[in-house]
């Protein structure tokens, strides 16, 4: 695959079914018995990963417990996790538990919620599994390199009574920028990546390996958990003739529905749970194709039907997931806040076309950013340095609506820590499913409204999850107090 990509889609085009070329928890449930404690140990350290075909050597990478991705941590909703993390790297690290609503001190953001874990040291994270769903973990210290070298893993929280399936399967999707000798390119945080679409690789893996055939049986039903851990790559997975229905986004249940044209779109850090029914006859092969980038469609893998049917057709089982204990925002009385994203290559042109007031100093900041400072801006400020003052304070317990405008030439998956929010509108039009998410993909020039109850106190990171954009200024802190 080429490493030169142009996005083949906007989020709006997918929503329109049109593809363009391409400690004690603050939010636990009161009155319940003490939760069962599940103990885990993780060690972040250099290791090897099979990123190129045999007979080539394995690739030096970083992983947890010698694995890329790290071990799947799996618990039941309501249990407590106690996770000892030891740093076997030569630099500081943390672990952020992406998408989980947990106490602020356990969120794993270097210098904001904790000091980095020093080389050779151990830090213990402890929190309750409040929400069932598909989540993941990764460092929040020099993420653009630590994640890019392989430090991540899935975290699955099972419902007390999950829907019946034949198999429950997790696909951790990533891409890697490899050199000709099969090693990971050392050009992390390069200016081109920082100011454009982020670090896009030339090799895609599923669960840390090059794609292989995925064996199924006629009539089989699979709960497929998709996790995009790539620094910057988006995925737009076309499942062809397979029957795919989305049942959860970012770990939160959504009304079961077929994605437009059978295509599941995942920005960086986003997740989707889909029910995959396999109706075809034995011996059938179906390609799963990624169509995220114009002129760069590629086969992700082949779904291959075995010779023995499991059943004649899809089972008649309920696929809807039970709701998680989220507080419903009151939109009519919600406090409203505006957030503007600017900067990046071609940002001045987009701001001019959208009539954005450039007198706020954003463009001066952009010019200096291209010389080594911030390149991306949240409300006119490019975050620099480890200690950030909140740019927005939300009253605790109140409902809030954040209107976010992407006045840049690139799409951004925007992530809020410690909370899930409803995506309520795009370009002023109500969303069809009012989906709960923790990372929302915003297209260039698009305005999106999200709503939440600010019920988890603390200072929370808010940033683009294209990790090069985050490092180049597109992040800030939202305080809940």
C-alpha cells in the first residue's frame, strides 16, 4: 500500500450512505455489595512482533507482557480491576483506560492525573467496571511513539447477561510504517505528519499479525469487536455480502442497525461491536475491504466458509444490548459551550472560506507553529508543555451541550476522557440514533453537537486522537467541578 493517502470520505457522506471514492469510583452504583477484585499485571517493555511474512525476522516493537497487542483484559460489569503496571522501558510511561468512566486519579494521563511511571517502577491502577462494552488501554505519555511502537491492548467488560452468539471475537486494527528491512521507521512526530493527516503506515495488522483468512460456518453468528488503535489511520470496512448490524459504538449500546452500504467507519481510537451473520453456502469466500482512502482500497482479509454448515440460516436470537448506567442529559436546559478547532496545513484557506474570525491570533500562532511550535488549536490555543490549565469548566451534575466546529482541512476523532456523551446533531440535523460515544469523528468544515451530564469530577483530557495532532497542539483540559 502507498503511504500517501487522501481521505476518500467525509463523515457526512457515510451518514448519507454515500462513499466518496474512498480508588472509590465517583460514578459507581450505590447500595451494592463490595465488588469482586480482578487482579492483572502488565509490563511495558521492548519485544518482537510478527509484522512481516516468514521467513523474514520478527520486528523489534514495544508491547505489554511481550505481546502486541497486549493481553486482553476481560472482566464482568460491576467487578473491580486492580492492575499493576511495571515500566520496562527506558523512558516514563502511563496507562490510560480509553473510554472508561473511572476516578480521575486512575485515568493515566501523564502530569495531569499522575506522574509518569519511571523506568523500573510500578504503579497500581484500581477502578470499577461501571460500563459493559469494548474498550482498550494505551500510554498517555509520548503516545505518538509509544502507541506507534505497539503499546496497546483490548479491555472487554462483559454484560451480566450478554446476547447469545456462537463466538465473541476481537479484532485490534493497526497500521505500521515499516522500512524496507522490516523495522519500524523512527520518523515519529515528523512535521509532515504533524501538520497533515498524521502518521499513516504501509502495513496493516489484525491482532498484531498480517491478515489471514477468517474461518466461519454457514449460519454462524459472531459478535465482532472492532478496535482501531492506529495513530492516525481511519478504517472503513466493507463486509460485502455478510450480514452486519452495529450493536455498540465506543462500548455503548446503540439501536441495532445496518451500517450504510455495509461499511463500518472507525476513526482512530473508535470501536464498534457488530453482529456478523454468515448466510452463504459452504466453500464461499467473501472479501472484507477497507475503503477509507481514495485510490487505496485494499483487501483486509477473506472470510472463508467451512465445508460443514452450523445451521441453515441465522439464529433467531435477540441482539440488542442492555443500556449502561449513563445519566441522560436534559437538552432543553443544558448549558451551551462552543469549541473551535483550527490550524494544520490549508487551515487558513478553510477558516477564510468559513468566515472564521482570524483576529483572535490563531493565524499568528499557526505561522510560528510551522517553525516548531503548535500547529493545531482549540479555541485559538495550541497546547504546549505537560501542564495545562482548563480551557472550559463544566458545572458538576449539570447537563451541557458542546458545539464543536472543525474549521480545518482534515477530519478529527475528538476524544473526551472520563465521560460518554450523546452525539445529538450534525450540521444542525438531529442524528438518527443519538449514539453514546467517547470519541466523535468530525469532518472538515463540519459542526457537531454532543450532550452529556458532567457527573465525573476532575480535570479531564480532551483531544484529537490522531496522536500527531494531539502532540502538535490539538488538546486541552475540561474541568468538571
